[in-house]
């Protein structure tokens, strides 16, 4: 499982948010910034949203958020 930050700008915001909420684990950061936790990779997530985006008009970024823990001594 990985945590991904989704950042988008689109006139189709309602459908994109509805699709984000279809993932089991999600969190709203700001209106157009969300996090999801999924076993999909960045490319698969992007491809999963492509049908909701207008080519050349909408923006959609997927960023893998890796959390590193310090080793205990």
C-alpha cells in the first residue's frame, strides 16, 4: 500500500472528487488537494482518472508520499 497526493484543476471537479471517494482510504487536504491510500502505483492512478479529464485543459498530478521512519538506537 502507498499514500499518494492528488492535486488537480478541472471543471469536472465533482466527478473527480466522487471518484477519489470511491477509494477505501482518502483524505481531503484542500478543495483540489487530496490523499489516497491504495495498492495502485502512480501511473495506474493517473490512468484511472484519465477519462474524467479534458486533454490540454485539465491538470492532474499524482505524487507518491513516502514516509521514512528514523531507526531507533
